[in-house]
């Protein structure tokens, strides 16, 4: 007799439609991309980072850019667990130079301080971080 091994397929990368957690899916948001100005800004920022990387590699050598990549990976992994205190990512901001940028949250209010914000579900946040569930860590606004 031949024994067949059966297993339950649990693919964490599969798309999960969890309407109770994330609400109904909108077709328009899946079809329409970002605003053209936003995509242009992202492309320009990416090109500037690549140019800066090439200049640093030509000036200091490829070992310097490799060390910067390792530092960026290290600083981007360091986060607090999901909950009431968000991660500031200060080390990553210092490394990338984002501390010098003046964003909308600097002269307007931080969106996390809004009255319409939904508090983070810590259980779902950890499920997303461990790869057991899909979707954002927490839906931001109602």
C-alpha cells in the first residue's frame, strides 16, 4: 500500500479577501494608479538616489556603498511592535538624509493624531509582520 502524504495548503502570499477587517474592495482604486505628480516625484527621487549612489561609489569605492546598503537594511528592520507608539525610524532617516526634508506633517498635524483614525489592532499587526495575514498593519482612517 502506498501512503500519500496530505497537507493543508496555507499560502500566506495568497490574496485574502477579509471584508470584515479591510472593508469592501474598490475597483477604481485597483485600476487607477497614483497621481501623475506623485509618480513623477517618486521617479525623480529614485533617480537622485541612484545618482548619489554612483557618485559615492566613484568617490569612496564600492565597499562604502555596500556598507551603506547594509546599514539601511539594518535600520529599516528595527521597529516597535504595532500599537499606540509608532516607530520613528530615526536611524534610517538620519542615514538617508530625510531629517533635512520639511514634510506636510511638520507644518500640518500628524495624521496619526487625527480624531478619525482607527486604533491599531495589535493582533492583526503581528499577523502581518509574521506573514500570516495580508494587508496593511492597520487601516488608517475610517
